[in-house]
C-alpha cells in the first residue's frame, strides 16, 4: 500500500511538472493559429482542456499536421475557462463559419466534454465525423466538489452539464476515449459506454498528451472516419 501511494505521488509530481513546462512554453510560443491550415486530409479541430491555451497541445498539433491534416486551433477559446455550453457554441460557430465538414475533433480533458456537446447538438453536430477524447471526465470528478472556482466545480459528477452529456448516448460510438489507468485528477476514469475505450498503463492526466499511443489512436480514427 505504501509503495503504491509513493508511486501515485510521483505520478502527480511528474504530471504537474509536465503541465507547468508546457504552460510556460505556450506562453513564450510565437506560433500563430494559421500555421497549420494546409493539408489535404480531413480537417482537425483542437479543443484543449480547462486553463489550457491551444499551444499547450502543440506537440500533438504538429504531429497531426505533419501527417497531412489541416489543423484548426481557436484563439478565441483563450484558456477555456467558460462553461461547456458556451465554449461549445464558439466551436459550433467556427465550424459553420468555415463550412468545415467531416471534422475530426481532437480534445483534452474538458475539451472532450465540449466536443461531445457539439456532436450532440443541432447547430454543427452533423459536421463532426468523430472525436478523439484524451483524459476526459465524462462522468465528472469528485474532486471538483471541493473546488472554489466555478470553472472547476462544473466537473462535479452531479453537475447538470455532466449529467446531460452522459445521456447523449448515440454519439458515443464515434468517440475514441484514451486515458491512463490512474488519472490523478479523474478518479472516476474516462471510460465511456459505447465508445472505443483505450486504457494506457501508468498514471497521468497531462503527460498522456506525449504518449505515442495517442497519435496511433488518432491515425486509426482518421482512417475509419475520413
């Protein structure tokens, strides 16, 4: 038991180290949102997690773009701290304004909730072919109940948005949920009924973004839905 606790504390530490490092890199980055729009394959739209600018996901963005996909990142999302429906409406407007079709969503954490909101809606749901959701709290997180900030309390398992999205079952078959066996931030896990669920060994929430298996799952999804 003690050994397991030490191991989990180490995973926590490494996860926060990764997050801090990439938040700093994102803040210093001069990458522009229009740098990744070239490509002949299906369009990809990136939706990061809460308090994550899109540049936080730069390694994944670059990898997907290098494989031939135009990658769309949304500057107006900022740090993605607004309620899921509000962020979802921003994504919907973007998809409609740019007339994007057969879109592949690539999302992290809260971004997966936003993506499912879009997929389930009438505004732009038919524009999305599939979604790769990385470490998404589809069932919420019990830790959210003790958070003082509303932007984090929305992840509570009994939050209205969490419950509503859980009932949107038809879109689950077009979602690939990738998550770690132990997620320091989501003790409930990220398994989603009816989705393709891919559990990776170890413990990570942010560092999972650097795992090669994530790119592999995106490639498989793209082949299936493009």
